[in-house]
């Protein structure tokens, strides 16, 4: 390829980029902000960088995705936040003894995310086995439907564990059947209570 042709191609791409950016101001910058956790955004940015533009369909999908992300953020920001520090503290204590601690309460199961990955140290919450959200850096990201139960646990983790144990006959932490009379009466096993700092 001669120098004139290479320069011509480069100039054409620059014009394409300029036209796309004028028609879609801020779109690529907004996509770049999500590429660390959004593979679709990363693929769109990669296409843009190689071609200098996106198709009409890709542009529409990008705008729709960014609007959805913005709406979810607004919903999270508007939602009432509760103090979940007791739950976080309980899991930090348990993690010293258990690699993947869990806490059961009613139809909720709270578990600690793996130590590697984007959610390291976060707490996942499932309701009847379905993902409902996560606690990360002390804040709740997920369904508002579970906030009342999380608040109950956060206000008194021991009472919540005991209530679960007495209702189900199983330990709130390990899930095993409580067989020792003292554990049955208390609603919690002594080893798990110690591990969770309760």
C-alpha cells in the first residue's frame, strides 16, 4: 500500500469518526465507562475503534443499554438504604473460619462471593434459590422486595439465626439439623454461633 492510499484511508476513517461522534455525542465515552464489566459495550467500542463507526442497529442497541443502566442507577440511588454493617461484620468474622459462609433466614440465603472476581467480598442474596441482589461495600444493589428481611437480619443477626433455627430445626449457618438439646433450645449450633461471632 503506498503512502498516498494509506493517508487517504486514514483521512476517510477520521471523517467517519467525526461524523459518527457529531451524530452521537458522548455515546462512545459512555460505552467506554462500562467496558470493564460489560462485554457487549467492550465489543461495540472495539468495533468503533477498528471501523470508526457503528451500524444503526448497534447504535440503537448501545443507546437502549445505556438508558437501562442509567434507569437502574437512578432506581438504586432513589431506594432507601439501610445499615447492613452488622451483616457485613458477621460475614467478615465467619470468613476467618469458613471459606464460603452462608446465612439462612426465612426464604433468604446470603452467601459470600469468591475472593477473586469483580464482586470479591460482596454478599449475594438469593430468595428461594433465585438471585435477588448483592451487598457490596455496605450498600444493597438489587430487588427492594428483600430490604425488610435484610433490615431484620441487620438489626439483630443472632435473633434472626435463632428464629430460623427454631422454625426449621436447622442451623441458620451450616443448614444442618440441630440435634443437640442445647442447640435445639437455643436455635443455633455453638460452633456456627462462634464462627459468626454471635
